[in-house]
C-alpha cells in the first residue's frame, strides 16, 4: 500500500498531484485518479445533478408550452387529422 502512495499514475510523486478545482495536494490514490479531492468531487457531482435537473425542467416546460399552444389553436395532437384524412374529407 505504501508503494501506491509514492507515485501517481504517471510516476509523478503524489505531493505534486493537485486537485483540479482547489489545487490542494492529493494524497489518496482514488482522488489522484479522479483529479479532484473528495470535497471538490462532491461539489462537482452536486453541480452536475443540479444542471441535469434544470435541463429536465426546461424540457418539461417546453413540452407543456407546446401542448398548451396546440390545444389553444385547436390542434390537439390526439385529435389532429392526418393528411390522408384531410384528403378523404375534401373528395
């Protein structure tokens, strides 16, 4: 175990491997592999979850707006005539 703490993945001494966010030295091999310490990694994961949730919310809002717009304009998706139905009605 002691040998694994002496060198990073590329042979760099662990004292020279620093967190990609806060630039503190990384000592735990798992943190060295990630490139971030445990606290910064947790913050990055939380930020990613927040971004995903916001993207999901934006998509849901966009879908609701489209559905409302179609209903207001009398073009409800479930009741919309297909082009074939329109052609048959005009004949």
